[in-house]
């Protein structure tokens, strides 16, 4: 599963198991009110291009070639 975290015009793609993502609940296990989690997505092909530049998480996606 994949999740996207959007905050202040920036979007970061995470694996659900990433400690920063925690399946869309953030580092603390609670919904982070400063941004918004989008997902889950079953595959990278499900991601839509909504004009936001999505960067991979440096912790859980270091090898994805964008």
C-alpha cells in the first residue's frame, strides 16, 4: 500500500509500513492536522497527476527512479 502526504503544497509518497506514514496516520498514530494523507493506493499506477510534484520519502523509497 502507498500513501501520499500533502502539506504546504508539497507531496511525499510513502509506503504504508513507513514509520513516518504508519498507514496514513502519521508518526504518532494520530491524524496529523497540519497536512492531509491521501490513500491508500494499491499500486503506483493508481496515483493521479493533479499538478502536485510528488517526491519519494527518503526513508522508505530511496531507490524509486522518478
